[in-house]
C-alpha cells in the first residue's frame, strides 16, 4: 500500500511539530518553508557576534513540549536542555520608579509582595488559587480538544465552566477585585499582551498566564529558544520528514472539494493532505482558491488581529551584571499605553516594553565581556496610520533612552538591528504583521476561532497561532496534536 503524502506549508514550530506527529503515524511528510531556515517566528538573528532569539524568549507550560516528544517515543531532555528561571522577571513601574521581582516561588513572591505593597498577600493568594482553577478548567475543557460542531462546544457543563472562569469579565476588571494597588493590577494583567490583547478586552480567564509563570515556571532552553526549533527539526529529520527550505509556496491546487498538490517555484508537489502552518488569514487570502465558500472563516476584515511588536536587538560592547534575564517596564500611564496600541492604533507616547538579556543566563550567546539586549515594544498591527520608515527611528530613540534609564548606559553607538510589523509581515507572511496572530477575544477562541480544517476543501488543514487553540509556543504545539488527530481521523474514515 502506498503511504499517504502530507505536504506542510511552513516550518514554524506548528509545522515542524505536526510533521513529527504525522511522520510518526506513518505518513510520507514534506515541509516547504519560504525562508532559508526553519522556526518561523522562533528563529535566530546574529548581530556582531551576538546570537538573539527573534521572537519567543520565554517557554511556558513545559509539559506541552514534553508531550510532543513522548508521543513519538522520545525524551525532550535528550534533544534540548531546559533551565527553570528562579526570578521570572523584574518589573519596573514607570508611575513611581519602584520595582518588583516576580519569582516562581510563591512563598518568596508573597514575601516580595508584602514588602512592595503591604497587605497585598491575601488578595494575591486568592488571585493565584482562582487562576489555577481557570488554568486547569480551560486546558482540559477548551484548549486540549477539537470542537467539530457547536453542539460539542455549547454543552451545559461547558457553559457553566465559561461562566465559572469569568470568560465574560475583562482581565483588568478581574484583577481589580484582588489588588487595590494599581501597580499590582498592572503586574498581573500585562501578560495578556503575550496573546496580543489588552487587559481591558482580554477575558479574565487569561489570569491563567501569570498563574503558569508562577506555579509552573518560565523555562529557558540552553542555547536560546532557537534550540527548541533545532530540537524539533532534528526529530523531524530522524523520523524521515523532508524539510525543504527556500521554498515559498505559491498556491494550493484544488480540484472539486480536494487539494491535489502544492505549487512551489512552478512545481506541483502532490499531496493527499495539505497542512498550512502559514498564518491562517494569509493562507485563505493568498494560497487557497478565492471561489471556495468560507464558512467559519469570514473575510479577514471581520477578524480581529492581535497587536504587533517593534523589536530592537543591540549588541552591547559590555556586560550588565545587574541586569535580569527578563525585565518588564510598565509605562507611567499603562491605561493610556493600552488605549494607544489597542484602541487608537497609534504609537504610545510613553511605551511599556520588555527587555531580554539571555546572555545573563547563557554566556555562549554573546562574546566574552558583552551582553545582547533584546527589546520588544507592543505596537499596533499594520495600519494605514503608521509610517514605519519615519516611526521606527523615532521609536528606536525612545527605546534607547528608556534602556539608559533602566541602567544600560548609552547604547546608541552599538551595532543593532530592528524589526517592525512590516518586517514581520514580509518575513513570515503574517497577516497585518500581527506578531501573535489573530486576537484571542471571546469571539475568537474555542469553537469560534477559525477551525483547523477547511470546511469545504476537506483535505486542507491548518496549524499555528491563528487557528485553534491559539498563539504562543505551547499552544501551537498542543494545536499540532489537535490538527494531526483530525488528519488521522479523516484518513481512517476514508
Ligand atoms: C516577538 C515575539 C515574541 C514572542 N514571545 C513569545 C514568548 O516569549 N513565548 C511564547 O510562548 N510565544 C511567544 N511568541 C509567540 C510565538 O512565537 C508564536 O505563537 C509561535 O512561534 C507561532 O508559531 P507558528 O508555527 O504558528 O507560526 P510561524 O512561526 O509564523 O511559522 C509559520 C512559517 O510558515 C512560513 N511561511 C509562510 N508563508 C509561507 C509560504 N507561502 N510558503 C512556505 N512557507 C511559508 C513562515 O516563513 C514561517 O516559517 C512571540 C512571538 C513574537 C513575534
């Protein structure tokens, strides 16, 4: 019997993880990637001898990655070495110049909180207990499963759990119930930006994000997050996956209700199954025939995208022993900052930002006596209003000034590179350059998120941040299991 051929468009973490699962299940798998290297958003950039992760810098929910390796009879530890951060991050509050170390040890964190905001600990403990409940319910009932019909999703128990996890309340309002101190409200809600959402519109269920950080830890792969990409690629190759880079797919060839091939550089690569790891709105708009009904994928205009990011990678000519691996700076007016990015779609006057100095943990990432400084600023996804050729140099100046205030000195003359939403759109074909994919507001999660299978082209599937269950490294890896399960179930049923 001939093996079924699966062609995967894109070698992001979602594409690689799906290729591993399908190859293990016996399919003949080819991955076609437009860029010269794999990893997509989880890639590597070299600047003046420093190695930077280009996108993700924090690994949460380690067990999701472990599951991928164990599902194919391997051990994660044999492919990549993970270290748990003791201090998750230091938060600097622009509003009054104070700072707080958020550790992954709840007792130590309670101690820090008590010093920082006397009387805050009981509220924190209740917040964490509730967030743990949200996490367990959300994962088991909504994240780890495929919903193929509204009837499967809208069951009475699920409706109960949606209400019980405060899905209809905003994360900002939720935190206000536990923390009278506005700084702590900000400290335990900014994490919604990992999903490209402001706390004001993020469902309260995403309190699960600070919970996973504290209770399960933030992990760092030795060699940087790119080591995870390398681990997945190595495993895929071991399982016989054909990984072809520098291959930009031009179209999926469809006849009737089935995809027959994937067209790349004029060649038709035959396929029994096509899985697109390229961003879902882009796939519908650019790779699939436009005359197909788009049930459950309404036109991209009515889809809400998450925010984007501006990234600055500075190869600093000296070390910063006082710097934390992860630092978060919260603007002096966090509400105005969120309003600018998420409502007004303009650049904030005093931006919040995140700084990663991974070479503090792994000295192999920077030359001796130097540190690499990665800065991420949340900004609106691509809109007509922002002209990045003039906005980017201005933002760079603001970031450098902020880094100076944070103790990094004057980095203005250091070698550096920056990336804007326009870059992300062109480099990874991300719709509107939205760094975290489609937003995760209530109407775009669970059953309501664009499905991982095309409704009318029955052998076309999706995996990655803009389909179910959502964005972020662990979610995309869980998503690869959901997608592979649908592929294999459909093949089993002919
Ligand atoms: C700056 C930044 C910071 C982040 N930080 C974190 C973090 O700390 N922790 C975390 O968990 N998550 C983080 N994320 C989110 C996380 O990186 C993503 O959710 C995840 O990597 C997405 O993986 P993916 O497989 O869905 O897509 P991608 O990484 O986008 O992969 C899709 C691949 O498809 C390729 N492709 C597109 N079109 C074509 C085509 N026509 N032909 C062939 N190939 C094509 C692209 O080149 C790309 O390689 C961050 C993201 C960004 C951008």
